[in-house]
């Protein structure tokens, strides 16, 4: 009997020792309804990534919350799901998803990754979270790649004043000569306070300088004003191409393809560039999970630097993050700079963009955006562009829609030949 009791007590002690060494740490995903299954798959992959340091065993688990579509309700859902085991929030979806995650992350002192699936990103606490959507610097490089590889030598860039320091113009200035284009590109800043006369004068300047390609980085409302004025001017009826950034587009989800009907009057020769994820976010979310595991492991291994043991940090990870700014900052910086997802410059690696072509069918009764190309770094994968009834390259469209206009005057009509920097030499 004594031997049986000894064996029983030994088993109990061993079991308790094992339980004591196993810790569960959680990640919470908040995602749009259409991304719920993808987030679930990412959660399932977490189970395959246990963490072991010395005699400490950690199991990563995940919770997926389907966004309600309402900011306040999403904040409540995150707050209700919060527990002492949660050490990372991940938000992927519309701006209310990103903002809900940003708010709860800031409130409880836990890091967060956010990805806005909309082209217009409004994040109330952007500095407190790690943004992983394609950025404006990459957007500028994507446009430079398009116009450079399409042999367009010059462009007129129109940027809204509130966006001139978001990284887009900085990269365009720096890399504009990448494809040996002559340095004759011009730019102008516009504002919501500009009058219609101001915008008309700007467009006349574009015409008089001979530019055939306009790049617009502005709000959708300001772009619509610009287009409305341009369509009432004889000069812009044909032979001009427009490239707008995602900022100027109506809200369109970042996916591999898009079809969106619109009733607005748009010019022939309209293109748009925005960010996209080739596999619908799966690789990106898996990378985020791997980064979290890697940085947790690294932090536990150097727990001694903070006068803590690995076991104590593992069992009190959330408390330590909230109470020790040095530990929190180390963890946050590690997540923010992990080379699996980020480069030496701190920007996300392998950002991808798509080129959209605005197409009208059935004599204008139906119109939609259609994906016609993809841009990955300096690589351009481009299908045929459609400009009205024509299918041709951007270069052909803006150079062979001849810059010769027949203008009526009180005297006999004459040919007015416009010679500009985009004309063939």
C-alpha cells in the first residue's frame, strides 16, 4: 500500500509540475465578415508553433472576432474578449476595425498589427500600432514603374496639400529619373479651398505645357471637382491619360480583382493604382503569427536583462508588458522590425499594387473598374489597356491621339499645333 501511495504522489507531483510549466498566450483577430475564414486558418496555424525555453512550455492560441460593422460594438467585443493571456491584437478590415483595435490596444497596453482594406485610411492612433498595409511610398514607386516601363517620359503631378508629406511626393521626387526620363515633369498642389477658376487655370497650365499624363493624389471629392472642370474643357476630351492613386478612388476593397459600377462621369484614359494582396491576406497573416512567436521567444531568452526569469515572464507576460515600458518597447520594436516582414528601412517588404482601368460598356450605360496589371517592386505585369474603344499602350494613347486641334476663330480657321514634352521627337 505504501508503494502504491508513493507512486500515486509521484504521478501527481509530475503532473502538477508539467501543468505549472505550460502557459497559454493568446492573440485576438478582429476581421471583416468576408475575411473571417482566412483569420480562422491563421489561428489554426498557430497551434503548430509551440514555444519552449528551458523548462518553460508556451502554447499560442487565437481568438477570431467577426466585425459587427460598427466601431462601438467592435470595441465592446474586443473588451469582452480581453483577458490576462492576450498579448497581441490583429485587426484586418475597414477603418472601424482598424480603429477599434487601435483603441483597445492603446487602452490595455498590448501591441497590435493593423491592416486597413480600404484605400482611405483613417486611423486615430496610428503611431501606437504597426501598420502592415501597402504604404504611400510604395504607391509612388508603383506609378513610376508603370509610366517608366510604358515609355512615358513626363507627367504632371497634382497633389492635395494635406497629402504632400505622406511619403508619396518624396519618393516621386527621388525616383522620378529611374527610367531615364527627361526631367521635365511638373507638379502642383491643390486644396479643397481652391475655386473652380483656380482648378481651371491649373488645367490650362497642364495643357499649355504639353503634358498628356496627369497623376492625381487627392481626395475623391477634390478629384471629382477636377474631372468635372476638365470634361467641360475642349482640350481634355481625348488624348489625355489620368492616373489616380488609391486616395482619390472611391472605397474599394484591396483584393485580387474588383468590379465596381459607378454613375459618375469619368474621362477616357483613366487608370488607378492601389495596394492589394495576391493570396487574399493569407501569407501576410501567417507571417504576423510567425513574427509574434519569434519575438516572444526572443524576449523570454533575454528575460535576465530585465532582472526576470523566463518562467516569470512567460506566466506574467501581459502584466510585465503593462508594467514595464522597457519590456513593452523591446517587444513592440521587435515586432515592428522583424526581417520576415520588414526591411532595414522599417517599411514592409514585398508590397504589391494593382493597376485598375476605368472601362465603359454599352455606350456608357455600364462602367466599372477592372484590374489590368500588377506591380511588385520594379516588376510590371500588364494586360492591354482600354481607352474608350481603343486597346493600346499608355504611350501610344497619349502620343498618337495627336496634339493637333482645329480651333474656330473670327478669322479663317487654322491649325494650332501643341508641342509639349510628351510629343515624339
